């Protein structure tokens, strides 16, 4: 099966995100999809040729996590953008945030602070169904720092490509634009 890039052009015109920034970001995402397919094809070829014990096979296996997660994290990120309504504090996600963090405002402060940390990466609100917890997590690279068994609920990209064309070094302004455009229904649907 070949993966196909999803179409997120409906996000063009999103306030706080120029079309130029979004088109650059969509192109980068499409590269992750293309490279995921290439790595999977090459791994299959090595396996068919009996070359699964080679250093090349091992390195491609390691690389797959980078490309795959680059693809999926971008899909989740774009999927939770484009909202026009506020989080319903009485809904399942609102109630869960209050129970875990002591208030939606306290959760938001923690999420924003995580996104403002120095470095490049992602901020992910994870749900740990087994432990019944919500946790904001920093992921420095696509393939490291994920919570095993955690379900990503809300994703914010904080690699420079996500904000630098519009905001330069003003990451806090980008984070504010992100919060103004969260699709809370998409995030809440992931909580299930």
C-alpha cells in the first residue's frame, strides 16, 4: 500500500497563518509522505533480497520512524487546525483538562510554556487511557520522546518551518495564532 498525502488546502486563509507559510508546510509534509513510501519500498526490497541483516537495512529501519512520524504528526497537526469555536468546558475534553490540570487555563499555560521552550520539535497533549491521565509532552525529534501507548489529542508543531516565515523569532505570537485556530472538535474526537 502506498500512502498518499492528505489535502489540507481547506486551511488556506486561516487567520494568523499566511497562505505562503501553509503552502511551504504542506510541501514539507508531502515530502514526509513520499519518503515514508520510499523507505518502505526499499525495506521490502532488502527483505526480498535476503539483505535484512545489512547495515543499510538497519539504518532504513531507524529512518522509517523519522519519516513516518513526520508524516503522521503533520496530519494530526493540520487535522487539529481550522477551528472557529472555543473549547466547551463542559465537554469531555474540557472536563478532563480541568480534572488533570486544575483548570483549562492551567492546562493552556502548561501547553504554551512547553511550546515556548528553546529548541525545535512538537508539543503533544497525550491521553494515557491506561493511567487515566492527560500529559503535555515535548518531542524534540519526530521519532523520539513519544509516550508509548499514549494517544495524541492535540499537536502543535514548533519546528521553525511552522512559524518562522510569518513570525520570525516571535514564537509566542505563533502559539497565540495556533490557539486561535484549534479545531477542538477534532481534538476531542481523539480523546475517545
